[in-house]
C-alpha cells in the first residue's frame, strides 16, 4: 500500500539533489501520458528553476495533443535518437509516468542509464514491476494525471500550476476516464476537475480540441472499421476489429487516429469484451487493445495471459508477435476456450 508521507519525503530528497531530470512515458503516448508528463514538466520547471527538465516519448504523440503547453518541447526518441542520447546519459533523475514496466518504452527503455540513476514511477496501472527505486502506484487513481496532481498538492506546489499545466492535467483526466464515464472511483476525481476549472481552464474548449479536431481520413477509417472490419461473437459477448498496415496506409494513418476505436463495439447490447488489433509499421507484431465493461471480466488478466501485456481491469493492452491473420485466429480460439 502506498505510504504518502514517506514517499513524498523520499521524493523531496531526490528532487533536492537533482540537476538534470528526464520525464518519460510509454510507446504511443495517449492523452494521459502526454498530459501527465507535460504537467509534471511544467511543475518541476516552476518549483526548481535551476533544474534542467526534458520530456522524452518513445515515439511521436498524436497531432490532436500538440496544442498542450510544452508539447513543442517534448522529444520523440524514435525521430531524434542521436540528439537525445547525450542528455539521457547525463540525467541524474528519471520520472516514469503512466506505465508499469520499462518494457513499455521499447527502444527508449534500452537507452536509459543503468540503475545508478534513480527511477521514480508515477502510475495507476496494476502490478508494477521492480524496475523502479521509488514507486507511486495506485490502481484506484482515475489516471496518472490525477496522480501527478495529488503529488503536486502534497508537495505544496498547487500555487505553481499554470493554466497550461492545468489544461494538460485535464486532458489526461478527461481522456482516461472517457469524459468521466468510467474509471472514476472516488469523489476526489471530480474535486480535482473543479480545482482545475478554478485555475482557469475552459473544459469545453479542451474537449473540442481533443475530440473535434480529427481529419476526414480518420473519420472515414472509423466508418470502415465499423462497417467492414468489426466481427461480433454473440455467444461469447465479444467483438473485435483488425487493421492491417495496408489498410491503415489507405486512410493516411497518423498516430492517435485509432484512439478510442476499441470502445465502439462495447456500445452493442450484450457485448462485454472488445479488442482492436493493428499491425505495426514494421510489420513485426500486432498491437493489441482490450476493453471490457462491467465488474466480472478482467482484460488485464487476458492481456497478461495471452498477449504479453497488462493494464487495468477494464482496459489493457499487449502485443502479438505473428501475422494479423494468425492473431485473429488466436483470439477466436481464446474466445472459444475462455467463454
């Protein structure tokens, strides 16, 4: 169980001795990963003006998140490996946000300094691995952005949060809870949202920037998925959508374009399990996203058992190292054996 008092004290000690901080988050960063990372970056810059702070993602964040304050300062490691190596090697404190295992960083994880450089985890996923020196982990948190906000408040740093940082936190909170439709387990989540509004954010404007700024191609891809690619299994109360790299390229796929697609089959009456399979750009593996509704089916367990992954009870992901066709057959066999 998380001990706030001792963890906050340990964090203060680490921050007091750090001069070059690195903030990293997972591959294919979503709204929570980007929002939490940039809000934490903003706070550290304000609280420790002599500290150099860099945000590095394994690959590029979705275009619709590019307006968040500090996004233009974040680095995509896949695009600028050589340019970031020198800084990565000289950092003396690493913050790991919104993932529970270094494996989620892909190539960026391999580039990190050895364990002589302290690693601080701030995350709300289940079962963190022993890859970290200081762990803030609680699956009851709605999002990593909420976790970051709670830590900033505990550090006495709320007055240092800018409107831009508040907007970043709200993006993470809004996207990871499906606009407060799920993963909200305590009233504190709504109190946080109210606090952010008091800091000057315009929640309607933020929702518009995140949800109403997709390309025409993205909307047509969604229509194609629902009409042509969705398979439903009434007996197992399940459905899946699969997309090859060729299909993605046909719709000029950009990072983030399939965000939320896995949730749509859950709108079908009696469907309680949904999966999305997308072929990686280098065609070496299939990215797997799993969602469930209700309190009886843990997709975290399914992801861990079958797809080398994990996550939350109702939202998880992983990878399948074979062809898309074989992935589909594999999943259908899982449905027959498990359900």
